[in-house]
């Protein structure tokens, strides 16, 4: 919430004079160490005096006890006040008797000074003590003067504090409507969020429904897609098997013919005369017999002609693949993925109704200013502030005049003491400078005599003014000390609020006076302390003054933000997913046709038996190598060359016929094994896929109601959550941020600063300095009277006879004859 800046800083640092303030507060703590009076003294005392109407009530025992308790609490102040009053009463009496005594040549009034050996020492000691005493008195007067000046300078700051507080109150009044408008305008944020979700109800609500069903549906349709892939692969395997079988059957015929030719050729070669025993050596004949015996191995091993073809199954698979099952399954995916769009279309009317309701809610919230006239109240408050400020401004000249008179009065009191100090300092100066140690008491110089006379004049002035000073000091002490202990110190500890909040204190029928005045509800839990503390934390005026008593924002928002109507309309959402078709009937039939394609009728064992055999009974390459090896043992002849030619023919047959046939056999082996795996339990696999799709279809068409209701409830909770979030934010902002009432606590703090920091502390420091100076006038009087004897010119002195050394008293005239 945008907030204004309050300029008042309700904090005061007194500066160096704060040391004196702390000193005075420490003295007051010694004078009055008792804790702030609580239930047993001050509250009861105030309550008693609130209800007492007859003087006879004071004679009741409980009132007597209460009075004694109050006296005990004030005992320190009473003792100090008694001392001050005793001083004020006795000083003029003592001064009167002192004057009469001196007129009778007593009390130092006799103009005669006895000669003593330690006269110089006594004079120096008395002068030092008087100077020290005067110096301390001077410090006291300076403290009083500083306090007086501080108060005058701080009085000038009162206008700054008052103006700052008044400007803060204007800021408070001016910013509050803007902040409330901001609160109301933020409904647009919640409204836009709701509208956004409603406009995207398909992706949000339909998407969640889709995600909940996706796991089962996706698995079922993936099974159908896998079957479609298996169909294509099965067709390819059948085609490969058919082609491979034809290749092998054709190759077997050619290979058998070629092997027959090779055997015939080798037999013809072995008929050479070189192979007979009669015409050849024994080794060659034996080799020829071995070769002739091994010719039986040159024949085909695998018989592919006995294997039936797979043309029937291939034809059926081609018929099956005439229908593209993948396309049908993809249509099922598309139908299922269209759930968000389906939800959007089926909830269009409900969404429009809720959106129209949002506009109604916005208009109701905008009516807040009509229901609760904030602007008019704040306008009246602003007028009141301006009126009060003007009244205060009118009193500034009077305040300045009163402060001037006060300043003059305090300066006058200080001048009384300064006058005494002036006589003391001048007396000490003249007496010290004019003193001649060689002169006798009767022959002292004029300057010395003037110094003594000034000291006696200071004594007289002290008697004249000291009782007045002490009387005023006592009065100021009682007022300022009690203000410090009963107002200022309890304010800092918040004890004063407990007294102010005393039940039935202001009104005998009111427990709390603030709500009693404001709302005529004295039982409301609203106290001065709670109001001050809340505003001190800069929280809103709504929570500080418990304005919910006047205008309950919760009730207003609950009645204007129609969350129940929103919920009711969203509960009308009806979503029907029966339009989703996962797999059409022709797709299911296509799957059944695949299971009935005759894959189980193929004799896979015969195929695998033949392809696992070799193409020939013997490896032609091995046979050729063996033939060459045996031929190499023969002598070089035409026979040898012919046999080697036959070995080359076998190698050629191997490379040209055996290798392609082996590759065809390998491919046929792979195709047959794949077909065997595919055909294994194929009908049950197809039925399982169809059943999974039908189960998913049943869930979508019949059992999705609970899921739809649950997800709709979540969506509704989200929509309502935006309203609740807005409502809670408004409540929190209104309590914590809107119309922060810091200016009101600042006013209290400012009043405390003006009363305690400006007035009471300065006043207490004034009486402290002036009181100490006044008390020290007593030793100053005694020391001045005694010291004046050493400075004034005496009328008589002690004279000693040279012969008899008998002291004789004589006057000034007789001294000349001596």
C-alpha cells in the first residue's frame, strides 16, 4: 500500500546539558526511591477523590490509610520541602537577630580584633574557603542559568514540533482516501486473475482431468500402437520369409545340379590310368581311392522343397494392413487430447455467468465510499486540525510573552545570588589586594576596608534574598519533582497508561473511557495503552481504534464478494466425456483380424530345422582344401592338374551359390523366429489390448464423474482462493498499512518531550542549581563575617606594653601618642 512519509521525529537529545538532567534525576531517585504507586495507592486515591463528595468521607478509616500511604510515598519530597520551608522561615528571623546582635557589638559587630600568632593562617584559610564556596555557588548559578536558557531556546522549538505534527495529521488525512482507493482498486488484480483462469478453464480444469486419466488411457492406446507396429513388422517378416524360401528352393536345385556335375567330373578324372595300381605307384592309387570315397559328401544337406510357403498368411496380413490402425489410434489420442477444448465448450455458459458476477462484485466494492463516508469524515477531521492549529498559533504570542516573563523572573533570581557573589568576589579581591601585613588593624588601608565592607554587604543581601530564593526553590522542587516521578518517569515505563486506563476512573459506569466516548461501549477492549502502542508501531487507525465496531470490513467483504454465489455457479459445471472415442470399431476388428491371420498355422519347427542345417553335407571350402592337399602328394601330372581344377570349381560354387544361400537362410531364420515370437499367444495379447482400451473407455464414459467433481472442486477452490486472498490482504492492509496512526503517538511523544524534556527537566535543573547555591549561602555568610574582620579597619586593637607586656585596649587617637 503506498504510504505517505511522516516528518515528525518524536525523539529528543538534550546534548551536553543532558548530564545535568541525569544528575537531577539521580537526586530525585535518592529523594524518592519508591516505585510508581499502583493499585494500592494512586489508583485508589484517584478513585476515592472521584467519588468523595462530603468532607466527612475523609474521616473513614480506609481514606485515612490511603492518605498515610500517599504521605509515605511522598515522604522524601515532604522532608526536603520541610527543610526548605524551615530555611525560608528561619533565615529572615536569624538575619534579624544577627543584625540586632551586631548592633550590640556582638556577633562580629565589635570593631576590635584580637592579635593572634596564626592570624595570617586563619585569614588565608577563611579566604580560600569563601572563594571555594563562592565558586561552587557560581557553578550552581551557571547551571540554573543554563537551564533557564535551555528552556527558552526549547520553547522556540515548540512551534516546529507542533507544525510538524499538524503536517503529519494533514498527511494522514490526505493519504487515507488514496490508500483506501488503492485497496478497492486492487480488486481488479483478483478479478483479472479469476477471469484469466476462467478463460483458460480448458487447459486448467480440462488439463488436470486429462492428466488424471492420461496414465491409463495412454498405456491402453500405446498397446494398440504397438500392435499396429507389430502388424507392419509381421508383414515384412512374412514377405522376407516367402522371398527367402523361394530363393533357397531355387538355389537348392541349381546347387544340386552343379554338385552332381562336379562329382561326375571328378569320377571321370579319377578314371585316369594314373590312379590304377598297375600303372601307378601305390601312393597315388591310395589317394585316388580316398578322393573317390569322399565324393559322396558333395550333396545338399537342407531340403527346402518340403517346406510349405507362407503366401496364405502374407495375403491375410496384406488385407489386415489395408486399414491403417495407427491412424485410428492417433484419432483416439486426438479425441482424448481434445479434453481441454471439450471442457471449454461445455463450461462456456457457466464461465460467462461467473464473469458477469465479477462485474457485480466490483460495483459493490466500489460502493464502499458510499456506505462508509471516509472522505467526509476526513474532510471534517482536516477542518478540525486546521481550526486547532489556528488556535494554537493564536496562543504563540502569549506563550512567548509568558516565557519572556518567566525568563526575566529566573534571571532575577539568579541575579540575587550573583549580587551576593559579586560582593564576595569584590570583597575577596579588594581585601586581598589591599591587605598590608605590616599595617595594624586600626591602620588598614581604604581598599582593604572596602573589601571587608563588601563582604558584610554580601552577608546582608544573603539574609535579605536567601529566604525568598529557598521558598521559590521549594515550590518549584515540589512541582517539578513530582512531575518527574509521577508523569515523566511513569510515561517511559508505560505505568502512567495503567493509571489512565483504570476502570471506572473517568466515568463511574465505564470500564474503558475511550470506547465509551467513541462508541458508547465502555466494555470494549480498547485502552489508551493499546491505542498508543499500536500507533507507535505505525499500524493502521482501523486496528488502533477498533473501527470494526463502526464498520466491520469482514462483514462488508463477505457480503459484497459473493463467494457463495461464485461457488454455486461453478458447481453447475457439467462435463461429459462420453464424446471421447479411444478406438473405433473398425480398429478393434482390425486387431481381431490380425490375431486370425494364420500365424499359428505355420510349422516353425520344420523351418527352423532346415535353416539350422548346413547347405551341403560338407563344407565345400574344407573339401576343396583337402582335395588340394591330397593332390599335392601326387606327382606332377595331368591328373594332378585336373584335380586342382575341380578344387577351384568347388571354391567358385561356394562363393557364388553357397554364400548367398547361407545369407538367405539367416534371414529366413530371423523372420521365422520373429513370427514365432509374434504368433506366441497372439490372440490373448490382442484381447488384452482391446480389453485395456475398453476399460479406459469405460472409465472415461462412466467412472470419470468422481474425478471430474474432484477436479472441479479444486478449480473452484482456486477461484474462491483469489477472493479470499484479496479479502485477507484487505484486512491485513487495513489493520497494518492503511492510515498508519503514527502521528497520534507522535503527538503524545511530542507532548512528553515538551512537558518533560523541555519544561520539567529544565525546571528541575534550575531549582537544583539555584537551590544548591542558596544552601551554600549559609557557609558563605559565616565565612564572609569572619573574613571581614581581617579586611576592615578596626576602631580598637590590642596594644602590648614594652615593660610589663600587659595587653591594653586603646582607641585610634591614643595610638598616635604611643
